[in-house]
C-alpha cells in the first residue's frame, strides 16, 4: 500500500512538471507556515520547481505547485 501511495504522488509531480514551462505563473502554500506564495517558474528540476517570488526564490516540490 505504501509503495502505491509513493508511486501515485510521484506521478502527480511528474504530471505537474510536464504541464509547466519557465515563466509560467504559479502559486503554492507553505506547509510550515500556511502562507500562500505566488510567483513565476524560474527553473524546472527533476522533482522540484524553482519559483521566483517577491520574497525570493523557493525550491518547491512539484506536487505542491499549482498553475494560476
């Protein structure tokens, strides 16, 4: 069961990575603080997406990013 969950989460992240391009507007919510950030995609990595916001650049897991 745990392997199936890990696989499903990985597939969601891969689907998000395939749908985004550099320069796209995105938003994400920080799991630690609950604050929602919005910015643009500056770089797409294997599992993470670098998002440029007015507060700085964040490396965000792909499954937390939503297109705006």
